[in-house]
C-alpha cells in the first residue's frame, strides 16, 4: 500500500474538551504540530487522513493585531484561518458485522458517552458533608482495635478521639456520633449511668466542643451500653422490656447530653412515645435548639453483630424483637414515621442502610423531614472482608454503596467509612481540578 506523508504545520491553542486519553501521545500543549499521513486506497479501507500530534514547538502563536471587523471581513472574503483537521472516524474491529442503523429516536447512551457529560447529568451527589462519623470511645488512654471491624477502634476519649475528629474535619466531615464502651462496674439494671453529667459521653462532648466549637455532635440515646442486661430498656423480672419507665430514663439521658453541648440527640431504643417525651423534657430545660434524630425504622437485624462486640453490649438473654421492627415489615415503617413526625422529630433514620433501601425511599416519599441512613457495622465489615480477600474492589464498592443510600433518599449517612470515603472524594476533586487546568 502506497502512502505519503504531508507535513502541515498548524499552530493552535490547546483544544478544550479534547479527550487526550483517546489519542495516544496527545497531551495538552500550548502549540501542536500535526503530521497528516495519507494512506492509499485498498479494497477494505478507503483513503483517509491520519492525524498525529507532535510536541515540536514552533514558537508561540503571534496575534496579527487585527480588529474584529477585519477578522470577519477576511472570513467573508474566503481567507479562512486554518484549524485542526476533522478527526477520522474510529475503525471497528475486523469481523464486525455491517448492519443498518437501528431506527431509534432516543439513544440514552448519548448522555453517558464522556466523563464530562456523565458528571453534568449526574442526579445524585455525594459529599463529605453528607457523612456522620460514628466513633467508639472508652475510658482508656490507648486506642483499642475492634477485631470484627477492621480499621475501627475504641478511642481514648482524651487523645484518640480528638485526633480522629481532627482527621475527619481535614477532609470535610464535621459531624460525629458517639458510642461509649462503659465499664461493667458502672452498669445497672436501670442504666442510671446514662444520665451522669460527668459520665464518659458528657465529658467527651465537652472536650470536643472546647477543641472544635463548630463540630456537630450527635449522641445515642439508649440504655443498652449502660444496662447490666444489655437491652435498650429496663427489664422486668419476667423478661419484658418496660416501655414508659424506660422513656423516663431516656429523657434524663437526653437532657444530660444536651447540657454537655450535644447538637442532636438520637433515640435508638425504639420505645413507644419517647420522641414526644424527650422533646418536652428538652424544651422544659431550655434546650429548644437541640434537635432530635429518631431511629424511626430500626429493624431487629442480624447486621449489628460487630457493633455489639465493639461496645460489649450484647443482650444478656433473649433478643430485641419485642421493640425493634420485624425485617419482613414495610408498612409498619409508615406507622413509626407518622408517630415520630407528630411527636416532634427533626430527622428520621433508617437502620440498617443498604439492605433497607426500599424503606429509605418509603420515608423519603412520605415525609418532608430530612432522612438519615445508618450503614451499620455488618455492612462495613462485609465490604472490608471482601476487599481483604480480593473478591471485590473495596474502594469502589464502598463508594457505590454510599451513593446508593443517597440515591434512595438519604440526606445524611452514618457510616464507619466516613473518613475513608471523604478522602476518596477529596482526591477526585483534586483530579478534576488538575484536568480543568489542562483544558
């Protein structure tokens, strides 16, 4: 096959929007010299021009000093400035069948054909501001690794906690929720340590607020970390979880946390009527500004195992099915939603997260309140384990799972991946900025 090479010097500015990855050897440059290679005609392929870019620099492009009118007049006169040649149509691989185009009026793939278009039409956005970082704390000074949750620790409240919060803030995560590992000696059947103003959680809140005044602190309102029985409520001698008596204790716990500086108290116990009672108790003590995030649809799930190991809070007997919801139930979540809204909840939470996307969407479609989702310990640990075993790409699955929770309708996500995911998002933002500099 005969061919000839025609050197056509063409000094042009860097081309905006050109996907350099699709053209081998073509990188952003102030000046490009194009070599047009003309190939001969064959039976299989028509004559075409192949355009390659070299990095030879013929000097900066000099302006001619012409006015707009002179430039327009030159074009009208037929003296059109040279521009880069039209890129050739990419060839299909050998053996590709020749078929007529399908008579499609709409081809959705057109809106997905480039990273820029995909970003422009992305319906759901994920940001570090969407994350609430759950942190386990204890009385010790050292950070103790949690075996069932790789990468998570029981943080010493005076040192490790402050350092971890600082790391989170550096990448845009400015909301945390605290879970205490309480010494067994302080646990009791009525969970009185839950409202000790000098207890572990109030001390940690005061410390964090002193160091980071604008940090948003969520707290857990429930008796299970403080109960010698490991349940979220007071247990009667026949094993029944007492509702109204437990609510009385929860009100005192919420007020104690608000007094220490908590921004959002989060009843996770699933007792009936506790939202209204807590709202009344907070208001009576002058804490009208403190929000309530209700665990509205908290299911009796098997995904909580690693969390209970982290806090050493497994029930001493039985299970939590008499107060947490049946995983088989869908409409019941609406009952809980309507009750929590009427009692004064500010945020509605669904727990667990990914296995209950339908419930997140149900609440989103039936409430105007912000919706939270809790990506629980079991979800976290499974992704971590899959990554370690090289069965999945941990980072990609992590980010996809968080995006799915957002897409389902969650405004905020409680996730142990908060720090890791925020770092990924910050890295993506830096890459986008670099790409924009080249365009």
